[in-house]
């Protein structure tokens, strides 16, 4: 079983890396680019778990390590 985790900054949290990417895209000639927000992506292989327990385990991983829940949101997708 595989879990896909996407971690993004919460709305209102400054994103200097996203701003730098936005400026770089404009400098490279990509017009029409609005605000850019960056994030992180994880794939976690899980052994012997049903989808409900896998979801719970990965959410616990996010709460403890993968995301800083003060300033970041996360989304978990479980694939059988």
C-alpha cells in the first residue's frame, strides 16, 4: 500500500521560496504567472495495512514529523 502526502503552507504564511520562483519564471519570460506557492511531496510505502489504519498511521506521521502543523497543511491519499 502506498500513501501520497502533500504538504503546503497555510494561507497567510509568507512563502519567500514561492516568491523567488515566481520572479524567476517571470525573468525567464513566462508571462501571466500569478502567485506561486511551494510545498513538499512524500510517497510512503506501508506494509500490511488496511486503508483506514494506513490513513491513521500516515496522519500521525504528518503530525509528528512530515508537516509543521502550525504553519502547514497536509493532505493524505492512500493507494491500495
